[in-house]
């Protein structure tokens, strides 16, 4: 009867590949000891105890089945094999150190690029104040501000041109997320020589017979103006129609009429020849932060939101 002869196991794969791998922490410890030639110095650099370093080095020697150091008095002397290992890992450890610093910078948002858009009213003062605060807190951050018209907003976010935008007229596109940040009101802006400039407050009836600077009919400003005037003052065929609050401010400065604009616009410089007068029961504006919900959001978006909330908070 024949007996089967067991085949000898293949030696392929036996050897170094079967040895337990060193952990990254063990490699870091060995690299530090080899760099400093001192258990004491390595312990200080790694912020661990000397016995812990000694145990780790002994464990590495056991795993590798290789002696790594000899002693010359109190000095550690690396073996030839230890120095070969050092040459292999030295460049990699330098790259890991640089990588760690870059990760830390990303985590702290201390550098990078943050691009945001804003519609004209909030771009006059509110948003510049917020990004000034961000720049002061994170001086390594490159900030870009784009002033947008309402019809540019959706594409600005959908194409990824900007990280977010601030507006009083949020776009309703389903891909965009919105966060309300605060509120403002409609106010009257008049040349200081206007007959109504010294009034403490203005009602719609006070504006009868006076020129009103109007906005495009489909915008938030003109909707608020119509709501305030409520048929008391007829503006069906206005003489002056503007697109942006800056233009309305410029015309009011020249005495061309009364600019009814949002209170965010007058936070910036409006000129010494202009007077802002509050309105009776004024319509309100809401400020929103918008971003593309399908794109990664940075921590700077949250920081911008916090800055804007602080700036838009009601006075106590």
C-alpha cells in the first residue's frame, strides 16, 4: 500500500514579511532615540518617562530580533543596522512632522482661502466689518469679498465660485441652505437741507408731495417701500429708479429725493450732508447666510455666521 508523502511547505513568504510590523509610535520613538543618542533626551522630546522609552526600545529589539544599541560608558552607540534603519525613516519622519503642522493649520483655519459674496446693502458695511474681525483673529486667512447682484447669487454658489454669501434676498434654489442671522428695518435717508430732515420720525403721509427714489420693482427694497407707503404715496411711475443702495444714497446726497433703504446700508459712511430718519412702523428686512449644501463647508462659514450675528444683534 502506497503512503502519500507530505510535500514540504514552500519557503516563499517566510522571513522578514512574517515578522511583526512596528507601529508608527515605535518608529517615532526609535527615530528620536537615534537622533538624540540619549534615552533622557528622547523622553523629554516625546513627553514620556525614561523607563517607557527603554521598554519601547527593548520591545523593538525583540520584535526585530536585532540589537540596536551598545553602550560606551553612559552613551548609546547605534549599531550599523540601527543606522540603516535611521536612514530609511529619517526622511519619512520629517514629512510626517510637516504633515502634522499642515493638519493643525487646517484644523485652526489659520491659513487658506475663504471666498464669500454679498449683495450690495450688506456689502457696504456689515460684511466688511465681519471679515475684518475674521482677518484679525486669523491673520493667515486669505479673504475675498465679491459684491453680487440678486441674479448672480445662485450660480455663485452652485458653481463653487464662493463658499457662501450674505444677502437680504435669499435664493430659493433647493440646493442652497439658508441661515437667518438678524434683522433690520426700512429707514429714510435725506439731504440735510431737505424740508423733512429735522423730523424725529416720518410716517407715510409725511412723504406726500416729495420725490421718492425707487428701486427695481421685483427687489426686496421696492417691496418694502410699497408696503410702507401703502397707497398713501403713489409711485407707479417713479422719476428715479436705481438698482443698488449705493446709487440711492448718492442721489439722496445730491438732494434728488428721499431714499428709503435698509438700515444695513447706513452702517457705512453716508456722508456729512445726509440725515437718516426713522420711519413709523417700518417694514423689516432679514439677513441670511447661504451656502451650497452639496459642497464641503469650512469652519470659517460658522465663524463668519458668529461674527455677523454679533454685529446684527439688537442693541440692549
